[in-house]
C-alpha cells in the first residue's frame, strides 16, 4: 500500500489511526499559520500596554526582542532535535509551551509578566517553526515539488498578517482587549494539539539527540555557496518586519495621526499580507530569479513609505508599505525556496534552524537599536535612520546579486592546447 494514501497504524491500544498524508500537509500548514499569528498578536496591543503600565519605547522593543532571544535560544538548542527524535514529539512540546505562554498573556498584569510570556512564546515558536518547515518538506507530494517551499514562505507571512489584523479588530471593537484574543488563541492551540496527535511521523529516530542539543550555528559546507548570496536580503527584509512589528503601531499613531488601535494591525497586515500574496503569485518562479527584484522592491518600498511619513501623507506611506511587502514576500520565497530544494532529508531541521537564526537576528537586533534610538532621538528621527539603514543593506544585496550574475555569465578562459 502506498505511503501517500495509507493510514499509519496507531499504537497498540490507542484506538485511533493517523491522518492521511494528503490531509497532513495542509494540517501542518495550518498549525504554522496559528503559531505565527500568535507571535504578531501583541503588536497592536503594545500601545495599550504602554498606556496601562507606563513604560517607554525602549522597554517596548526590549519586550519584543525578548521574544526573539527565546526564539534564537530555542533554535540553537533544539533546532535539530526533530531530526533525531521525530517531528511529532518536538511539535507537541512546542504547542504545550505556547499554551503556557498564552495563559501568561491572558493573566498578565504588568510588563514583567508580559516579558516572561514573550520569552516562552519565543522558545515555543523557535521549536515549532523549524520542525514545521522540515515536516512540510517531508510531506511534500511527489507530484508537486516545490510546494513545501511556497507554503513555508507564505505561512509565516499569512500568520503575521492575520494575527495583527485580528488583534487590531478585537482591540478596537471587542470586549476585554488584552484578554479576548489570547482566549481565542488558546482554543486554536488546542486544535493544533489535536491535529499533531494524529499526524504521521515523517522523521525516523536517529542517534545523536543529546549531541544535537549543543548550541551551534553551522551550515553544511556543500550548501554555503547557495545560501550566502541570499543572506543580505534576508537580513534587510526581516529587519523591516521587526520595525513594523515593534514600532509600526507607534509610527501610525504618533507620526501619521492614526489613533485607532485597528490602524496598528493594518500597518502590519499591509506589509505581511502583501508579502503572503506575493508569494502566492510568484510561487512558480525560480528562487534565484527573485533575489535581485526582491531587493529592488524592498528598497523602493521603504524609501516611498519613508517619504510618506516625512510628508505626513498616509496614502504614500501605505503605498510604500505595499511595495515593501511585495519585496518581503519575494525575498522570503527566494530564501526558503532555495533551502527546501537543496537541503538533504537528514539536514532539514538543522538547516532551517540556521536560516531562522539569521532571519531573527536581522529581525531583533535592529528593532532593539531602533527602540533605543527612539528614546534618545525621538520616534521620527529613529524611524528615518532605521529606514535608510535598510535601504543601504538592500542596495548592497542588489549590487552583490548583479555581480554574481555577471560573474556566472562570464565565459571561462580558454585553455591552451
């Protein structure tokens, strides 16, 4: 019986069967979206927390960065664990920890509790995203090669957009703005746990689980030539995402005069939602063909959005955000499409862990520096500096990519006879 159509037998006495592999792929994609939605939900709530608990912009970005610290620690320690003990145990543990974090969010009464919840959420998200990325590649149908790379690219952006928008809507129109959204997420996590219990295991147990917990950042030597050219665009795109997730709602409220809490969610959704739509539209394009255009779109979009902020033109800032979102989606698709194609089965979890470490360092370090700059220089000046730094990085990435293309097209020197 084919593994694509067979239902794996349940453990003796369990009384249930595993889900079909065809249904497992969209189930894993759905869990991926839920995890990233949970990670972006606090963004529209940050101004509410600031008003209630009276903390400064740099404290806000530190809270944001603590999430990334937890996530990076998780990637470093357990990023490759599912390659050794299986995907399902690691994913189940991540869901359990995310549930604890959501309970903390639900009951938080001060910034210390909020920070603790974000750290736990970061740890859970780090363990989950790497495992989910590897699982999607494991479950990819043989007749649809490349689908895992597309889903791994679109799911995080879709989750970020839905989480921020849903949170903004509930904060603006729903009761208990700092409670209801987390209660709904708890229900979603229970569903995710149930789905995980019925997933087929796609990674056989291998020795070396304890050794894999030793923190390290490494990429197999045979992959580096394909990965290194992608890194500058990855850093720039996730630095942009970090700006929007941490300071985006404050920029909308204080610099553009959009005082509605819903506006904070829309700001993130314009960027991440456009990115997700871009991935869907460009999914058939080769990863290598997207590197230069993604850098160009990021740079153009950031400059346009910055012009809108400086001129107090909401429509121009929104248009620039949409263009930057297209660049974000193209860059994420180029990156994960490359990694999903070149990583060998026993390397997948470790490779995605290393890649996510690069992404989230680009996401967190600039965001923290931006928060410090807001306190020292003011929100407008800090935003301008942050945006221009991103433009410099994507310009360098664009030029490097053009040079790489030129070198590859250069004819090889003739050898003497």
